C-alpha cells in the first residue's frame, strides 16, 4: 500500500511539472489604422461627446416601443439564434469530454470465475472445482501528460467552446440589426404606399379635369393620354408597394420566429427616429477587439496555437499508467476478509521511432492551420474596420443629403401647385403640369429612401461597433 501511495505521489508530481510545448501566444498587431479614416465624407455630424457606444443596451438604443417588442420576440423565438445556442452547448460538452482526459478514470470491476479441471492423484482421476471471486478499483492506460499533449488538446477544445460563445453573441447582434432593418424597411414601404395613394388621388383629379376639358373641346386627346400615364403609374406603384409591405411582414415574421402582432407593425417611418442618434464620429481601432466575430477569430487562433503544442508533444515519449487495487478470494464470503487484498501497477512508455513522417506532417498541418487562423483573424479585423468606416462615411454626409432632399421635395411640391394653378387658368400647357407631377413623385420617393438610409445607417453603425449584447 505504501508503494502505491508513493507511486501516486510521484505520478502527480510529474503531471504537475509537465512541459508545455505550445508556442507562446502573442496577440497579433492590428492590421488596420489606429483611428477611423478622415476626410470630407467623415465630417463630424453631432458625434462629439457621444453617449451611445457598444455598451449601450439595445433596449436603450431602440427608442420605439413597437420595434423593441419585435426585437425581444426575435431574441426569444428566432431559430438561427437557437441553433447558435445549441452549438455552444455542443462545444461545451466536447470541451468537458476532452478535459476529463487530464485525470485518471477510476473504474470498479467485479468478477467471478468458475472452473473445473481434471486432477490425477495416486493413480486416480477426479475433477477439481475452483471458484475465484475478485473485486477491484483500477486505472486503465491513463496518460501521464509529461509534455502537455493532453493539456494542449484541452486548451484547444476550450478555445473552440469560447469561439462558439462569441459566435452566438455575433448571431444575436446580427439578429437585432437585421430585425431592426426589416422593421424600418416595412415602415418605409408603408409610407411609400401612402405616397402612391395620395398621388393617385391627385393624378386622378387631374385626369378627370383633362377628360372634361377634352369633352368640351378645350384640351387635346394628347393631354388626356399624358394625364392617364401619370395616373396609371401611381396605380402600378400602389400594387408594387402593397406587395412589398406583405413581403416585409413575412420577412419580419421569419426573423421573429412567430407572427408579429399587428400593434407592433409600423405604419410609417417615425419622424423622430426609432433609435438614439448621438453616435461617435471617430472610433479607435482597438474597439473592434470587442466585436464577437473578431473575438471568435482570436479564440480560433488560440486553439490552433495549442494544437501546435499537442503536435510537438507527439515527438516525445508517451507515458501511461495502469493500476489496480482490490481483493480476491476463493469464496464469496472471504472476499473482503483480511489478507485478501491485492494490487498491481503497470507503467509503460512508448517512444516513436519510425512513423514514416506522421508526426512531422501532423506538426506541419498544425502550423499551417495556425497560419490560416491568423489570416482569418486579420481579415476579420479588416472587415470590421471597413464596416465601421463605411457606416461613418455614410453618416458623415447624411444630414446634408437629407436637408437637400427635403428642400428638393418642398420645391417640387410648390412647383406642382403653381403649375397646376397656371394650367387651370390656361396660362401654361398641361405638359408643364405633367413634368411637375413626375418631379414631385420622384422627389417624394427619393426623400423617403434617404430617410430610410439614414435610419438604417444608425443601426448599422451600432452593429459594427459591436452593440446589441446587453
């Protein structure tokens, strides 16, 4: 028994003092500029002293109560997010399975052997019956991790688990942004439908006026046909917008994982906005490290680094231990009596000599995998930087574009009213009114598109910064 205890102490000491063959990990330098780009497109647009950051919770960021309820429903029911959660549980279980190899697996066994053999004694033959009962606790082929192979495999599994957690976080951020954009798109299409209906009524009145004038011989058939084209275009746009609204609702229901209540559906783009707008105009590149997709790429890189250590350890001896402690007796009643105890210890070591390049190429594969994960990490950083820069560039000129489009719409509206009045009094031809109608219609559509772009850009910048986890 003392020998067993001494061997156990020595084995534990060796395991604790084991080497780590993995290279020392150093986080790669960011392969992007330290700050966001500068230039005319990145003009400061109310972002000084901004309070909205990635730490701002999505419930605080989205100020429209209807939109917040739809997002909450999506987080509870979306199937893609459920899949991401299941992937996390799978990775966690695999990590714990691998971690179990660090410690010996102790198993209890009990056996009973019944045998009968011939026995010749004093010239007489007889049968000898033997019953053997045995019970023991044992360790079977436990690898003593002297060179860190098992620990590095465990580290790699742990990093895969951490990466799956970050992938789940990235899925949540993407889901929130996608749901918000789908809700805003439906709001814009609802407003587009309203504009088409309003203009259909206006164009319909103009068409009836031209028909009446034609009946009296005041207007030509050409003017009637021209009025008909504007009216028919509005009717066509109503049908198209109606289809878009229905498709937007279907997309929103898919994201939410259920049917969104009618009370939570938008009827138009909110005039005051559906989100906070005080976002930063300049973002340091190290903020990108908090994005879940970049954090996931770094965990993959750490796992690849650990796999190099496991591949290196395969070049060194593999030391394992098999041990058993138990009791044996020829009778069941004496199985646990004094003097029936038994023990055995069988350490073994295996050193690869000729493996025909297996270990060498496994190490080469591990290093190539690390290089691939490094490129993936750097590409993730560059992609994140580009997404933030694009959102800032769009945001930097958005106010000027919105102001210009609003002024354009107002001017087109006044021009239409004046041209219609001049046409009614016979000052101008209907062609001038027709051009004014079309200009107003296009101006209304362009202004709506600009407002939607502005709202979506704010959501995109919030997502690109990594907002939406809280």
